[in-house]
C-alpha cells in the first residue's frame, strides 16, 4: 500500500503536517517550497497544516525575521490552520515559549538513563576534536562524562559547574531511517554523535525541541530539507526512548541553480521578498514551486493555482533529485499570469499595489526627493531605480576618477559580504558598513560611495545612498552590487582570500 493511501485509511490519525522555519534571516524560497509541499500533502488528505517557529537559537533568532517569514508565506497564499499568529489547541507555536515543556522531557530522559549530564569544557571538547581529526576519526563526543558516578554528578552540579545534557547513543549496530520517497537509509550508530539536547543555559537544541513538538502537535508526516537526513537517527532514537510513534519522514531535495549547484544567493536571489519586490505574482511563484514539487507535471505549460496543485499532488511525484530553480521559467510563468489572468482594470490595480506606496513609504520617498528637484517631472528619472529590476549599467559607468578599479571591486565585494551579515537592515547599519569599508581601503567615504550610487541608483547622484539601499531592501541591493561587480570582473579566488583577510 502506498503512503498516500495509508494516510487516508480510517485506522490512521488525521494527517497533520508542519513547516518549522527558524527565524534567523530573510524568508527563503526554499522555506516556501517546503511549506508548499507540506501544505499540499495535508490538504490533499483533508488534514491540517501547522506553522511552528523554531527559535531555539536565541542569539540568531529575531522577531523581525519571524514577522518577515510569516508575511512572506502569507503573501504566497499559504494559510496555516495553527500557528503563532492564529493560535490553536497545541500552542504555544514558538519554541522559545515552550522551555518548561522541554525541561520536563529532559528530566524524563535523565531519569530513565537515556541521557546524561556532560560537564566537559569547550576547551576539552576542542582538544578532543583536534585529536579525532588527527587520527582521521569522525567527530563524536567520546563519552567521558558517561562514566561519572551519581555522587560526582551531584557534587559538580552543587558546585555550580555548568553542564549540558546529551543523548545516549548506541556504539554498535545500524539505524534504519525509513524515508517514504527514498526508502530505507542506513546509518551506523557509531557515526551518530551524542547530541546535546539541553544547552548549559537550560534551553533545548533543535533536535530535542523538534521531536517533542512534532509529537505533542500530533504531526503525522514531516517533509523537510534533505540537509536534515543525518539528524533523523537522533530523532528516531528520541522517539523510541520516549516510547512514541515517529511521524513519517520525507526528505526533500534542495533547490538547485541551473548549473546544479545548491541554490545560493550568490548565484540566484533566494529571498521570497526579492521576487515580490521585483513584481512577480505570488500565484506565479507558487505555480513554479508547485511544478518543482511534482515531477509528473514539471514540463507542463498549464497554469495551476494552489487548489489545482493540491489536487494534483502525489507523494510518488515528489522529486528526489534536486529541482532546478530556473528563473527564466519563472519569468515565463509570471508573464503569462500578467497577460492571461488579469483584465486591464485588475492589472492597473495590481501595478499600483506592487509599487507598495503605503502612505509612510510615499512620504519617506517624497521627503528624500523634495530637496533634489526643480520640476515634479524630475521625479520620474530620479526615482525610477526604486521601481526597476536590473539597471542598464555599463562597466565604464562604475569607473571613477578618484578611486582605482581594483579598489572599486574590493569595496563592492566587501560590501556584499558585510551587508549580508548585517543583523538589521537599517540606514545606520548600512552607513556604518560603507564607512568601515572606506576605512579598510584607506579612501574617502565620498569616493568609495560613488560607485555604490551608480550600482544602486544607476546615477552618480540621486536621493541619499543609504536611504536608497534601505528602501530597496537587502535582496535587491545584493543583486545590484553583484551585477556591478560582475561588470567589473568578479574577484578571483586569490583576491577573495586576500580581501577577506585584510578586512
Ligand atoms: N527549523 C528547521 C529549519 O529551519 C526545521 C527542520 C525540520 O523541518 O525538522 O529548517
């Protein structure tokens, strides 16, 4: 019996799937892809789709990112039955609000001897890893703290020594992960690490929280990225220690660039909001991702909305090889949606909505333009860059008189790295980054800023640069800086290394 039929049989619990993004960055098209597959499977079987926020990494998680992910998935037209914003019977749906729940389950594992307290310092762990590397062994906790006596554990704990809680993992035998699409995948237990479940600050790691939540939220099927496949043995072990039935697993292939490398923002914009800002329709993006999730229809020229994607969804057609995120195909689909699905009135309304001129944004842009024009008709050319995709630039537009070409390339490359790492996309953060780059290059900020003006606005003078960058958003800025750098010549491997080291 195939799983789709099994999911429908009366004896089985109702299908419940989930998407569980970590709010540590901009909403990624891969998240929309995983969400769409989970959504389609749940809806195909009359089940429910849950959104859970996995923010156990407190240092990297932000409320801003969470909000952006929710907005982006809403924009895609995916509605969840339960989640942090809509509530539901299994809440809270944000892991940072569930600490007490995880503590209870860690205590249960400790009491049953399935987990242990580990007092090893980070220095000892580092020495252990170095020795393992030198001996050609895979990195794995060596089990030192497994031998601590109860008295010793109590003494060290009473003395306030920090500890983590680790999972006990067998040393021998094989774990078989049953993937509904890939079949059985075997892992030797000795290659599975004794995973930290609870950190020294008392917060859980992804592995513990994910298993506890999938169980308590009654998730029956998990479709997730293939990068998690090596975590599956740890998860299955936890399910068996708790005596719980694990959900059925499907590991989805990562989306790829046309050259088959892993989809990365270095080659293809990966942010959902980038596609929104550039004027792709959510229907087209979802149709495109839906085709990538359905190998039987990948080549179809038919436009399919979400309900049609659900209707045609088959587990058997979920690809196992990396589907190609081919922007040319997305463009073609989007063009068809614009031409075929909208009458002129609807199209005009959509164009207005796309321009995203909320009253605040309109006032902000107007205030920036007001001191820089003599006639209202100057606004068109001055602000066109805010409403454009790729700008028609030539390499000579970027070459200045005050700063040599290598420095321009270096400034652009450093900006691409540093702006990606910027925690918050604000004028202040962008400005500090460009100033720092000018410092590193030993040049005047004004001279370094000029090629940025050209790359971002298409002109050496425009409305203020840092505001322009904030208004455009990180994805579009990245795309423009990358385009400029490509025009002047992308850095060689050696240049990249040298520039990174010097920054
Ligand atoms: N929080 C994980 C992520 O960001 C979810 C992995 C899973 O679905 O188990 O991808």
